[in-house]
C-alpha cells in the first residue's frame, strides 16, 4: 500500500533529525538540549501535513517566540524564523535523498505549504511581540523622561531660591557702597563700578525670576491675576522701555492696527507683558542694525491676534520645531551678551519657553513662521499670538 506523505516522513524521522542537526550546525554538546525541540516540531509537522491544516503549528510557534526558543536552549541568538529555515532545509534534503520524480514533487509541495504558513505566522506573531515590547520600552522611556523633567524642574527651583540670598547680600552691600561715594566728578569712576555691580545683580535677579517662572510653568502653578487688558498699551510701554535698544541698533518699531489697539481682552497684564517683551526682545536680537520690527494687532471671531514680524536673519526649519523648548539656544555662544538685544546675542534659552507658557495659560496659542535662515537675504520671522477675548468667568485657567 502506498504510504501518505506524512507516513513516509514519519518512517524517515531519524534521517530528518540527523539532517536537522547538520543543517543547524549544532555541536555534540548542544544536541541533547535541542532533540526535544526537534521531536516536537517533527510531530507537529507530520500532523499538519496529514490533516492539511498547518494552523496546528500555531501554539508551538507562539510558545517558541514567547520563550525565545531555540535561543534559550542553544545559548546563542537565533530567531524562530531562522530556525524554521534550517528545518525546512533538513526536510528538503531528507525528501531528495529518498524520493524522486512525481512522488518527490507531491511530498515536497505539502512540505512547502506547511513551511510557508509557518513562516508567515511566525513573522506576524513576532511583529506583534516586537510592537508590544516597543510600546513597553517607549512607556518606560516616557516615564524616565517625566522623572527627569521633574528632577530638572525641582533643581531649577531649588537653585534659584538658593541664589537669591547671596545676590541680595551683594545688592545690599553695593547700595551701601554707592551711598558712601560722593556724587562728584572726582568719584565718577567709583560710581561707574558700583553701577556695573548693580546692573549685574539686576540681570542675575532677572535670570533667577525666570528660572522660578519656568518651574511654575512646568508644574502648572502659574497663577494669573485676571483683569481688563489693553494689549496696545502694553506694547507701547514695551516700545518705550526698549527705546534705547531700538535706538542703539537703529531698528525701527512700528505698531499697526489702530482699530484693534483700543480693544480690551481679559488676562494678566504683568504676565502678558513678560511674554510679549520676550518675543520682541528676540526679534531685536536677530534683526541686523538698521532693520525693523512691526507689530500688527487685529481681532476676529472673539480672538485677539498679535503678529510680531522682523526682517532679520530668520530661523531654520529645524530650529523652528524646537524653538519653544526649554533651554533652547539659537544664538552663537561666542556672542553671549547680558544686554539681551545685541545682534545674534545668546542667552539662557528661557524667553520663548516662558512666553509660550504664559500664552498657553491664557488659553491662547503662539506660532512661528520663517522661510529659513539667511544672513545675507534676511528673510525675517513672524510670531503669531492668538488670545481669547473672554470675560473672566468664561476662562478656565490652570
């Protein structure tokens, strides 16, 4: 009686095992640990070919992948798919050794159908496992990133508080020293030195206050004192305060939108001034001498829109993506300047992060657009700020 393909393979199991051991290249010391694995696979393959149902291999393949077999048994890295390829080679050699003609074709066709299914199922299941593991890894990275951000925020806040005491002492001694110096031409050099100390202390205080503000933004502790606000008046005040910077750099300042200038919104005037001043200062910093900064105000659909446009060196597309990140630094470190408005001057990289945090707290938005970075053509940059024009009881702040 003619044997079925499954029966024929079963009669040549010992040959198949020998071919499998040879195809995989395992040494004598490894053979004992893998024989049980080969026995299991062979029995599953015989059943699948006999029943024409390759899905009988699903449970075995899933377990092998879940338990990292055969790598666990062999002590070396080998994927289940690679293992299946080696076993397919052993099966082909076994068939070719004892069969020929039509019988070889029919038998190997059934064998190939089984292995094709096994490869596909193993690939799909391995992909699912990899995706799950990737999700686990991503979640772990995100948790670590959150812990790191919290640690950084706590460090910033503690450092800022610790710096306040010695800086206050320096400020106090500088004031005492200044009051002891006569106000006459003879002592003008000493007065200039003390003024320099005071300017440095004031800048340090500003940096410390910014660090504390960053910590408040990070921890959603930015409290706002809501009241009617005229953005036009705030911008006019910023212009007057920055007049020396504009004049020193010969930069023109234009405030447009007379119809919206007198419009009122609800917000925190002090915080909004901080945000707008940071953005305008940034515009001055990256605009060459003789350039211009134009602020346009308009309102539409219960929204107040502020556009701050310069004709400076612009911002690359890459830097635009990370522009509002904390400690983002776009200036040249060799141009670092405590005046904040020197051309391409550097800073601690907190201004735009703070501006965005304040605007977000007002349930507003801020966007940036620039064609790119070019120190010869000066493509410029435009910041667009949108703020809601709502009464206080309609604003749900953090």
